[in-house]
């Protein structure tokens, strides 16, 4: 039976100490560049996902929040705790979150929350195309307030037994 060759007999080439210095510098440079790239990828992941749960450092919770989202609160709360965190003061964010958790009462919107949203959110929302327009939503809420009847129910909330009619008498409007 043949014996396995020893580890020293299976060398693929000469040891690094016997290689030409230019080739050694090439291998060293390659390893340094790959190491820097790996380090930069770790930093990018840390900066991209590391604050998703509100604490510095990468954890399983950060990855879950980044790809699945935080399903404990509303979408507005998740945005205010996440990517929109720097757009409003801690006090204003806390007031909006408290309002949302209380069920978004209309009287609090009219008395206080509307001014907070106007001061912090409408600088971009309503000006920059491609992001939700909060100025339009606020205008509709003021029309709703002036109306004597409730706004029409959106089609996705209508009961399946109800029928739609195109007659002018059944159309709802804010005016």
C-alpha cells in the first residue's frame, strides 16, 4: 500500500523567503488590498444596518429590522425611530409617536400635532417629488373638518355587499 506523502513533500512552490522580492511585494500588496476591502465592507454593513434597533453595534435585531422591519409599532413610528430620526427633535418625535399610539385622535391633530408635522415634515414631504405629499393630506383634513359629514370611505374599506353607482346623487365630495 502506498503511503501518503508528507506535508512538506506536497508543496506547490518555494517558501516565501525564497521568492523574488518583487513577487513577494505583489503578494503582500494583494493581501493588504483584500484586507482593506474586507474591513471597509464590515464598516459599510455596520453603518447601514448597525443603528436599525436604535443602539450602536450590529446585532441580529438590526438585520431583522433592516430586512423585515420592526412590526411592533406603526409604520410612522418605525420611520420616526429609523431613517427620519434626524429630521425632528426628540421631543417632537415623542409627541407624534404618543399621538399615534393613542389612536390618532382628530382633536389632538387639529390642536397640536399638525403644527409639529408642518414644522418638521413638510419641508421635504410636499416639495420633493417621489415622496409622500403631506401638504395635500393636511389640506384634505382641513376640508374634512369644514365638512358637515364624514369623508367617503375608501374603496378598500367598503363592504363587499355594497354596490358602486355612478349617479351624481351618490357621489361624495368634501365641498
